[in-house]
C-alpha cells in the first residue's frame, strides 16, 4: 500500500504561517526552534480549525485568523473576540468558541538557533 503525503493548500499554509508567527511573538522564540512533533501537532490543529471555519472567511483574513487562533485558544487577552469588525457577519464569536474548544497548549522547543 502506498502512503499518501499530505499537501496543504496555499490558503491553509497562510493560516498556518500566521499561527506560527503568533507563537514566535508570544513565546519570544526568536532564538529557539519549535520541536518537530509540536510543529506537526500545530499543523493538525490548524487544519482542523481551518476546515471548520474557512468558508466564513475571505482570503485576506486567513493570516490574521491563524494569529487569532493561537491567541484565542491560549487566552492571551486578544484574538477573535477583539476583532468582531474584522470577520464576516459576527463570526468572531463563533471562531472564538471553536478556538477555545481546542484548549490551551504549551509550545515545546528542541534547541537554540545559531
């Protein structure tokens, strides 16, 4: 049996990059690398969230939504709930509830960047 390799779409990748950008910002990880297993779990969570919500967003919202997913699920005091005017037809509250359902997560780092 041949193993299928997962390829993410451009839109999913934009969302995921926003999520990783938020991790770097909140965790002051400029000099640290995220653990490979943690990055994989991030991608899985991002794809799950994105798959449930992308039809309510426009293309120009995907990166910010990735950022807001990280902020909202971890209770950083900002996130979907603080950008109600940015998202379509009051979807920010729905996105917030979905993000919170994922629970908070603590990043794992594997080394110091040179």
